[in-house]
């Protein structure tokens, strides 16, 4: 049975990696000129595709790693480093600048690219799903319950992301650019701490330190 501390940490990790508040200005820029109905359709499609991708990697990611000869502890360390780099991008605004540089053509539907991937289901989110499913199976045993719990949390996170995307116009007016930057940096600090914990857990799993 997974404890409440793991569930809270898992949800917080998914939240800061996917960063729904940070998606708001990008979603507005990518869907500029679209009707509210079109925006709602694009937001729904993007979240569904992202949920499918994250589910696949959450369930099969460790098998893929084993096939290519990568241990879970090595991937945990590498994933922690990747998340730390993502946190640095958030802290120094490089992530926002990259996202804002991904513009779409007027008639292009951005729901698959770049919304679903790499903005929502990016490398950090994929690595996080594999790591969280691995941690859940360590706690609950090698059955379906741990993976199902993490996937359920991810689906809740997709619902939260969908709500943020739908509420993007009023949220942008309410927060402004300064508010969005403040929230992104706070989330970056939290993600940096969580990524360091991933690295520590990976090193312990190798048996190098106790």
C-alpha cells in the first residue's frame, strides 16, 4: 500500500514538471485567433494525447530500459539530473523563452505538436513517470496497484492541466507576465529539490552508499 507522503510527492513532482501555469501563455500564443470552441477542442486533444504517451512510458518504460541494458538506479540518477536541468531552465526563464519560441502557423493545429509533446509530455514528464512507477512498485510490490496509482495521479494532473488551459485567458489577465514568472520560479525551486532527491535515491539503490 502506498503511503500518503509518496502520493503527495508524486503529484507535486508531476505538477512542477508539467507546469500547468507555465503552459498558459504558450497556449494563448499557439491558439491566438481561435474560437473558444476550437481552443477547448485543442486543449482536450492535447491532454488526451499527452496522457496516452505518459501512460505508455509509465507502463513500458522500465521494460524498454531493461531491453537496452540500463538499470533503474542509473535511470533514476539520469532522470534526476534531467529534472534538475529543467528546474534551472524554470529558475532562469530559459524554459519559458524556448516555449514562447515555438510558434505555430495560422492554420496549424498545435494540439499534437508542440502542445501534447514536448510541452506537456516532454522528456522531463516521461522520465518522471518511469521513475514514479518504479518507486511505486518498490513500495507496493511488483503488481499492478503501484503503477495504476501513479497513472491515476497523472490522469488527475491531465485534468488539472486541461482546466488551466481552459482558464488561460482570464488567468493571463489576472497573473500578468510578472505573476507567471514568480510562479514558474517557485515551482523551479521545488523541482530542483525533488530532482536532487531522485539522484540520492538512485545512488542509494546502487549500493554505493547506505
